[in-house]
C-alpha cells in the first residue's frame, strides 16, 4: 500500500467501525423495544391482525420469527467480528441476513409490526447485506438524516397544536417558569419551531464537516432529551416504547456521526440505495408512499380515520370497548379511542396507513349490534399542500365496505378463533 492510500484505508476502517457500532446499537434497541411491546410480537392475537396481503402466512409465524429475530439481535449486539474493508462475507453479515428475514416475516403477517423503529432496523439490516463496507456507514447516515427531515416536514400542518406535537409542545412550555397559561397561537408557534429544528438538524447531519456535524449532533441530542422530559414520568408519562425510541438516538448519533470524524473531508457517495430511501420517504408527503415507511411519525400528515358512535347507543357496546370511549361528545356523537386501545393491549401505536385504520374500524363494527348508530370521519391531507386537510363522512356499513376496494394491499383483519372481540 502506498503512503497516499493510507488515509483512505484508515477512513474506510473508521466507517466500518461506525457501521458496526450502529448495527450493535440498533440490534440492542430492537430487543428492548420488542420487550416493551411484547404482545405485538409474541401474542399477536390480542389485537386485530391485518396481514400485508390477503393471503398471508399462518399467525404462528409471527412469534416464531420474533423469537428468531430476538436471538439474532442478541448475537449481533454481543459478538465481535472483524470490520476490516478487506474481509469477506463475515459472520456478522450472515447474522444480518438472518435478522432481515426474521424481521420481514412479522410485517408480512401483520402490518402493525411495521413500527417506525422496526422499519429503521429493517433498513439497517438491508444496508448491511446489500452494500459494501466502504459505503455502509454513509447509507446509514443518510437514512437517519432522511428520518429527521421527513419527520419534521410531516409535522407541518395548519393547526399542529391539535395533535401529538401540540401535546409535547404544551408540556415543554409548562416546564418553563412563570408561564402557566399558553394560548393556541403560542403552542402552534412552538410546534413550528420544533419542526424547523428537526428539519435543520437532518440537513446539518448531511455534511461531513466537523464544524457543522458536531453542532447538529448536539442539537439532536438536546431535542431527544427534551422529548424524553416531556414524554417521561414527569411529563405526559407516555408508553415505555416511545421513551426507548427517543433514547436510542442520543446513543446512535455519536457512534455513527462523530466517531473518528476528521476535521475536514469530502462527503461520501450515498449510492443509489440511499437516494432511493430519500426519494421514497419524501414521496410520502404527497401520498405516493405509505406513511410509516416514509417516516410520517406521529404527525397530522397521515390520514386519520375516527369511529364515532351515537351517545344514546353506547350502552349497547361490548363491555371491552366501553372504557375506550372518549369523554368528548360532539353533537351527540362519541369517538372511540382505538389508538388508546392499541397501546393498552399490545403496547404499540396504531399503524397510521389508511387501509390499516379501515381494517380495525371494520373489525370493530362487526362486534357491534346492527342497531348501533355510527359514523366514520376521514381526515385526509391534500395531494400537494399536505398541511391542509379535507374531511369526509361515512355513515353506513355499505359505504364503508366500498372503501376496501380502493386499496391494493390488504385492508381486512383476520378472523381467528383465539382472537377476542374488541
């Protein structure tokens, strides 16, 4: 090796170490998040199961693949393998191949399994098995950058204070001394500021300069620390899975973006795979890609389907469903909080794609007497200006049945003998 090639080889070795540590980190949090949401992976029949295709694998395939995935992640996180650029297909890569297969099987069996953190893990495994070591770290970095940028873009809405972003912003404002009351305009402004910070952080992380990337990592860590504060026991006391998701990034970012970073250097080529991930994610803002794989995280961007029942008919609802009626009543109609039911039964938020919400609502209605009056409101973002939304109403079972015809992928829940009615 000539002296002129030594810096490049050293830089490749650093990137290989980065990618190795990032995979270890993601595998570790994959296990932790699977434990935090264990019913989704090991007891899927506790909540309606919606396969990705109308003809799916047996339901037993989910826990079998989940056990294999958990054990494979344990091996990835614990076993050390050589990371030199000249090494051939290593044991680590074979483990990544096995992890990728085991991670995809539950998603095929149940769309609900494609949580945002699980999608990130699938992409990391896909990058590990399809890219050469010298560009693997760059692909992972671009994936993380895309996550921040698209998540921030998807939170842009005309009235963000009405969604989860508003709850977080309001909670953060309450931590400030001397400001007990916050108007809707103040909360909206805070939401927009958080979205701008998220987008700016993602863009800054794209650069390979220490002067830009170090402040970007600091901003990201502070942002996740504030989210942990707002969502933790001292704030909204959210589900542990959400806290683990936000704890992952303060650990992952320094490993992937700062370890061995030179004071100056050229940007690495992100490759066709990384660019495809970016284009796919951005297309979600214009309804071309599914919401969850396109990083539309907990935002007002996805379609929102809400099941309402008439207040006079609530005594006819099954006892298992009554605790999830909202305390809010609008013109004698009461919304059913199926999102809260999902968190209670399997520890996971609802998959935000419209076909999945339709499947859950249709399944729920099948357990209700025909005499129960209901309606379904569908809030949809406009194709180009996604921050504006239109609302339509479905008021009978025949019209709801027609909605299934609009989807290519499956929009119906399985009916299994061991699956309790909602």
